[in-house]
């Protein structure tokens, strides 16, 4: 999502005459694209302030802009460090703001004629893999998350815009399309829900893969939530838009939709999920996993999880440990809880010590390392389709359909191409192979 934002920021600036500087010391304009999900990301931006001040003493024309996901409280704190703080949804207004606030002339006399942020044509950083936001914002209000406060409520992009962008990319030879949303399951434009959108993209002629992130495991009906877990599913965005059965069947039938699913669980304990305002219980989560593994062969499953949420006891953490051992994830993004202002969880006592959070993080990481290695060993000797993405230290690296990283040697430059690779070795975080 942050990379996709940056591609749109670059597009707006280049259309009014800017070009990318070779390094930060040569820049006349520095734009910081913030992520507010973790406090550590915001802290790193604070750490940039002295550097910016030093650069401004050498270049009095230098201007700095902060955009992306920024909380109202952080905007006040950053006001002295940046010349301009801009909501990411206001990006189409940036050319006029630059002209009026800083008297910067539009060098190409080019007007950005866009009504909404999502209509901005991005400058794609890759020549073969592209991010397409299908929606922005979030209505879920998880108690630990700032996204509804920084990006606002959910807005789904018109399906015809998404299809048009995807068609143009495929015509230009792109091999991988990522559909992005804070919760893609909530996508809804007129009569088109997310599974139908997937089918529409899948019907575009061409040889390419479709990926999407992220999906929320909330139930799609008023089913068996347990007393008091959420207020009312009608108040939960996306509830009832489609069934998980529909999405799974779509993944099975659409040959371009790859076998990879990020399904954030956040905790393995129902009481902690309730505190997080996550409208499902672990039994429901496991049922989704069971069904998708039963119907989608070679599915690779990743998750997001938070350790040390306020009030999380050792027993409750053990429920997450048990879930990790049972589900056997291919990958997991494990975060140590840190309070974010404006969220409901910030009102709770952060009573799990940092040392304990670190210990719990290590426990889950070790389980993940073991299960990921076990799963990767299942691919030994298999021949896999791989999209080559990078050349690093004499090896080419790519991704399989189910998002496994694989490296191999080749005398040819194959970046951006599909190749057949035989797996010869397995590591916890990837595979090694030989080109066929």
C-alpha cells in the first residue's frame, strides 16, 4: 500500500516538472510517505528532522512534505519539521498547493485533472509487477489500528477503472497484478463484490498472475459469533457482501488467481480478539483455513499477529502458540504491540513488559521457522512456475505462484519473465532451484 501511494506521489510531481533526484542531498523537494500502523515508523520520521534541518542550511530552496497515513496528533508534532503536511487523499491538490504556498510555477503548464486520489495514474516502479488499489480506507475500527483515522472510511474504486488499468498493464507486458485494499473482502461497487471483481480481472486476455491483499477473516453472515463479541454484523463493513465459499470457489476456478492468501488472525485467543474488536472467533478462523486448504491445492497461507496486547496473559498467549502449531503457517508477520494514540486500545493499560513481548515474539518466530521449513521441504524435486524478480549476488530471485521465494543461477537476464525451476533445496524462508 505504501509503495502504491509513492507511485502516485511520483506521478503528480513529475507531471508538474519535477524529476527524481539521484540522492537526498541533491533534492529541492523531499516527500516523506508515512505509515502509522506502528509507532516505530513514526519515530523514524522524527529522527529525520535533524537531517532535514542540516540539508536546508545548505539549500535554502529545499522544501519538505509529509503525507501518507498521519494521525491528527502527529500532524501537530510534525508541523515544525515539515513545510507542508498533506492528507494522502488530497494528493490531486498538491500542484495547486505547491504553486500557491511556495510560488512554485507549473513548469509544464500541466493541470492534474483528477477528482479522486485513486484516479491518479501512477508511475509504476516495476516493469512487470504492478499494484492496483481497489479501495481505500477502512470501516472495521480494530482497537489497535489507526487506519480509519488516517485514511477515513472505505471507498471502493469503480470496477471499470480497475479493469481498464489492469488491461493496459497486461497490454504493456506486465506479468503480475496485485489488487490492494485494507480489506479487499469489503470491496463493493454497485453489484460487483470482490469475487466478481476477481473474475473480471481473470477474464482479461493474457499470461499474467493475480494476487491480492489483505483479507479480513470476519464472518459474512450473522453466524455463531458468541455473546457480545460485536455489536451487530450489519455495523461491520463487508459483512454479508459475499460468503467465504464464494471467494474460495472463485480462487479455484480462476486460473490466473494465485494460490496465496494473507489472512491476519492477530491473536489465537477469543477474549483478546474481542478486545481487539475483531468480529470472529478462532473456531470460525480455523474453518476458513480448513476449507481453503481442502479446495485450493498448494495454497500458501500467511498471517499477521500481535503479541503483548494489553491484558494478554501467558495462558492467552499460549492459545496463539497452539494456533501457530496447528495452522502451520508458511509465513507470519509478527508485531510487538505498541500503543497508538486515537485508537481504543490506547486507553487500555499496556501491562505486558517489552521484555515479555520480545520473549513471545521469539517463541512464535521459532515455531514459524520450523513449520515454514517443513512446508518448504514438501517442494523438493518439484518443478515450479516462477516469475523472476531480481538479480542479487549472482543469483536470480523470483516468486512461485504461491509466493515462495526461490533463487537460482542463470547466465541470462530473465527478470520479468516466467521460467520453470526445479527445487533442489529448502530453507525456512525460501527455496533453491535449477532452471529447466
